[in-house]
C-alpha cells in the first residue's frame, strides 16, 4: 500500500512540474513576440525616415 501511495505522489509531482513549465514557456514566447514586434516597428520607422530623406533630396535636386 505504501508503494502505491508513493507512486501516486510521484505521478502528481511530475504532473505539477510539467504544468509549471508551460506557464514559463508562454511568458517567454510573449516576450519574444513583443521584442520582434518592437524590432519590426523600429525598422519600419527607419525605412520611413530614409524614404522621406530620399524624396526630399530628389525634390531639391530637381528644383535646381
């Protein structure tokens, strides 16, 4: 009987351990998604700034 109780306790411990890891993985995935979205937004802002500077340079050359 003690062996059965010990086995159930071991199974419960493994079950709780596997569930706890899932929450940490979800938090890591969300942090990665936020980091990637911020990188994309920064790259887009840089591209917009470059495009504006290029069009301004082209306009000023055409007017001369």
